[in-house]
C-alpha cells in the first residue's frame, strides 16, 4: 500500500511523452514548410519558363496588336492559321533549377541526396479567338506537373510527398 502512494518519478514519463510529441509535431511542420518552399521555387521557375514560351509566340501574333489582340496566328497564303510554339519547357527548367534528367524524371540533388523530382509535365495552350477588335481572352499557357519530395526522419527516407502543381502564364500586348 505504501508503494502505491509513492508518486516519485511519475512526472518524468509525462514530460518525456510531451517532449517526444512536440518533436514529432515540429518535424511534420518543418517537412511541410520545406515542401512549401520547394513548391514556391518550382512555381517561380515554371512561370519563368512558360512566360518565355508565351513571349516566344510574340513573333507569330496577329499584327493588329494595337487593337488589343494577342492571338497566335500567322498569315499563310490566303488565310490566317493558328501557330503556337511550345518549346522545351523541361530544358529551360533544367537550366533554371539545376535539374538532372533521369528517364522521365527531372531530379534536383543536394550533394548525393535527392531534394525533389518533377514528372508528368503537361502544357495546355489557349489561343484567343480569331476576331477583330478587343479580344476577350489572351494567349495563355497552363502547365501541370507533379512534384515529389522525400520526407526524412532521423536520416531515413520515408514515403515521399506528392503534389500536382498548376502554373498559368498569359501574353498580353503592352501597346
């Protein structure tokens, strides 16, 4: 009975449990913040690459830019035909982010460890309607890509975090 009333050391177990729980929550928060930082950097680089692609279509834009028209059309023979270049956005991303191509993945390494990989890039272009006067929509390019970043805990790589990103860029004539 006297041993049951002895409460020495009971707080130690609770304190260790609380500390371990806090460490686990902080690890989750840090991994989430790391993924946010990675995704923001990738989004900026993709926007830069897509804007380069959209601006490259400037030379194929209909010549009536003064009327607010930004369609990707060119005059061939007796009619206008749609022309949109899609360049190699992956090559531009590899250059901007320092990625290494490995099959269908483009991987960013820090030393020998993988920081993230980019796969399944899809580019959808939306041309303006061919009409005179003010166009309702612009020459747009939307890129969808999958980003995968490994989660590490105690030096071990756990299941990766996977995010599908959507990045949009538009060409709007300035004059």
